[in-house]
């Protein structure tokens, strides 16, 4: 029941749900206490509403946003509490007293301070919001970007300002309970003085040396940096904050380019969720600003997603445009007709080329280049299940998608059957459940299935912990956990307060990466991953969400995988390990294989997951694995040859296309010069 309530209310935990209930119920209790009247009851109810409201704000609760939508926002809640205090005083027959008039005057004056406070906060934020935000771009040498105001002034400023009424509230309640006028006016004075002080503290930050240069100067500084850096290959990306993984997967590849790389983002939310990188990054939210930016040295533009804002860069003819995508799979997104707007489409292997030919969406075969998948380098080749360890099966379903197709994800129709069979497998296996980060964002059914599967895995993990057949080296686990704590502390020390910059302008100014620290953090993250897997038993079931450990790390500790039609399957094939794919749309084995190249070497599961035994048999008896050779052939077909390496293929493709861009540009210049000469001769 509580789980269902949490899901319906869209809160993150039972504690958050309880806080929301206390806050909502607290206001009727406040009104009742004012009408009775009872000062102690009013004080208790007021304290509950203050604390619950504060807790929900700290948790960034969805309910806070919803209350604002139904005219019960933050300022309204504070105003209601203050009006109910006035009602309490009236019911206590204090309406003719000086405390009553003092409280009324205080709250009117206090709300009078809200307007300049809100205006100043908004003005400061607007004036400090630059037209671009950057990382690894040295703008500080070109323009002056002042420090941000102290975080304590702007962070959750409205909540902080409104909470200053606590002094008046406490003073008036003490006065009403003890008949002490002094207490009321001490509290009232504190509220007014502190509120006025807050407004005055903000005023120096709205003009002069406290604000960055105007947009024209900032953009000129960016162009000056571009002229000196002379980028040659751009990775362009636009999307929601949840899609940041689509650009993050290309960061290491960009760092390994032979040409000078640059990343252009269109949304600030993506920049805030971008993984650490040594590549220069420019976030340009404004289309006009992007179109006016000097990108004349860029010869190749790479696009990781098909989105409308791509048009702002696609319009530039001096560079060649390439769709590289964010995964290579048999999903319809992999053959989007929009792809024909690009000069070339790069796929991992021959399968991508054939996929476009079959789809017949207007992408010419001559425009397709096979470059492998540079991101797959960390995936280790399977050597079989180590002696003394039970097999590990990764269940990594994709999300439900936008179109409601039942074949998109196995979660709803097959997920619980898969997990239950894996839990009951004999001989036993370990389950790692890692769902797609978008799971449940569109379909409530998928979100509910995810919750049930998570509960199943966690319950099975708890039962296995008490099973005498499974033992763990407690000392080794404790040592690994100590290593994790040490590594995390060191990473936090190296990262410093980079995520705690006062604002975007300050982060832009100070956003130059320390290469030595970056490399040490990369090494520490590898050590963290190793310690993480050693911190619990190799028999323990696990639900894995969030960015760490990464999907490929889960591949490397697994002996088999169950998934859906997505790039996850194509990537897992690089390991050579057995895998299964669920035919949730119930197309039938032959038709499912005909439509989806990546499943041709897979165990095909129906929604009942009855075929799961075939997958487990291949894991336990490697010599008797009937699909081993098929997987080898499919790996090369989908992902290309192992030699030359994928990053070498990728760099070659970039260089070849850059030469095509140069040839085109030289041709244009020659024709322009010839036309000018002809015009001069005619004249």
C-alpha cells in the first residue's frame, strides 16, 4: 500500500510521503487550533508544517512543484500560516492589543520586502547568465568574470527569505501564551531587520564589477578563443538532461581524436550532467548565437542524436556532417529517415549498412562508412566461468520507448518471469539487474514492473544472505569497502568543490580541467570499480542503478545477459558471451531473427521465459554451447573487424571526410575567384 502511495504521489521515499502528509494535514490542524483557540496546539502544528515543508524542499520533492500549480505555492503557505496566527490572536481577544497591530504591520511590511528581494535575485541571476557556458575554454584570459554572490544568498533564496518570519511567529506565540509584549516585538523586530538586511546584502551584486560583460563581449571572447584553438572536429548534441548519457559515451573517443576536438551542446542541463572530459566544451543555448559563431576551421561535425536543433549547425556548408548515433541496434531509430540530411552515416559494421539498405529510407550506400565502435574497447572477451564461482546473469532491459510498442521492452510482459526463473535456477546463478535510466518515464506499467522486479531481486538477495550454501570472505569484503571509502574520499578531494561553483558564469571561468587530476581520477575510478565488485559476494544478487558501475563494467563481471532489442545487445556481442533476447511482441523465433540482426546468435525468449534453460546451459557447459561460432561471425558483422582497432578506423574516417570538406571549400573559393575575375574583365 505504501509503495503504491509513493508511486501515485511521485515521491522518492516513505519519509517523503510522510512529510507531505504531515504538511498537508498540518494546515487544517492550524486552523482548528486558531479557532479553539489553543496556543500550544497552534505552535505544535506550525512547527510540523515548517519542518515538513523544509524537508520536502531539501529533497526537491515533486509535490512541491505540484502545490505551486494548484495555487498552494511556497509564499501562499507562509501567508496562510501568518493569517491563521492573526486569527488566533483575535480568538484570544487580543484584537485590540498592541501585539495584534504589531503582528499585522510586521507581516504586511515583511511581504513588502518580498518584491525587492525577488526582483534582486532574478536580476542577479539574469545578469550573470552568459550567452554561452564553457568547460576547458580559457575565457578568463579574455574577459573579466567576477565571483558569484555567496551561495547562501541565492541558493533557495525564496525559502530562506520566507523562513525569516519564524522570529515574529515565535515571538508573537510566546507573547500570547505568557502575556509578554516584549517577546512579540523582539521577534517582530528580528524578522523586519533580517529581511531588510537580506535585501541590502543582495544590492551590491546587481551592477558594476559584480556582473559579467554583456553578451556581445562574451561572444567576441569565444570567437577569439576559437580563432586561436582552431577546432577541426565537432561533436554536436542537443537533448533533455536524461539523455546526457548519449553524449557522454563519446567523450573518450573525442579525447582520442587525431584532429582538434570540440563539443558543442545546446542545453545547460546537458552541460551540468556532462561527464568529466579534457575536450573543450561550449554550451550555446541560443540558435542565433550558434549561427553567428566562428566555426570556419571545423571540417567534420558529428551528431549523436537526430533532433530539431541540429539544423542550426547543419546549415554550415564548409564542414561535412556525420550521424554517429548513440548506439547501433535494430531499433527503428537506427534507420531514421532524418539521417539522409547528413553527408555520411557511420555505422559499427556491415550490419548497419545492410539495415539502411533494407529500410530504404533514402540513405545512399555510398554515404555509409563502417567505423566500428570505439566505446567497446573496455569490454573484455569471455574466458568462461571461473572455478569456484557461480555464473552471473545480467538482466539489462531497455525502456518502454515513446510509441507504446509492446516489443520495446521485456519489463512489462516478461521481466518478472525472467527474474523468477533466474532466482529459482538450479544450479544457482547470480542476478545483476540494471534497467535503462529512462525506465518508467512514459509508461506507468513499465515503472510498476521495474518496482516489482527490484523487490524480487532484493528479497532474493536477502534470502541468499542467510543460505548456508553461500559464504563470503567477510574480511576481504570489509577490506574492499575500506578501499571504496578511501578511493571515494580521494576522488572527492581531487574533484574539490567543482560542482559547487557559485553559478554558471563562475563555473565557466574556472572550468579548465587539470589534466593530471583528470588522469588520476580516471585511474581511481577503475580502482573503485574493482573494489566495488569485491565489496560483496560473487553470489549476491544486485540491483544496479545510476551511473556507477557502468554498463560495460556489468558486462565484464557477467557470464551471460538477457536484454531487449537495443544497442545494449549489439555492444554485449563484443564480449563473445552467451545472451538471450526477449520476443515480447511474440513475432515468433524465425520472424524475430529475420527482423533483428543482433538476435541471430541469441537464445530467443518468449514472454514466459521458458527457454531460459538454454542460455544457462550454454554458460555452464562452454564446450557444448551451440551458438558460440554464430556469435563470432555475428560480432564481426555487427561491429566490424578487430584490426585495425575501432579508434583507428574512426580517426581514418574523420581524416577522409575532412579532406572532402577541404576539397569542396577549395572548389568553392576557386569558382568564386573565377567569377570575380570574369566580372572584372567584363567591367
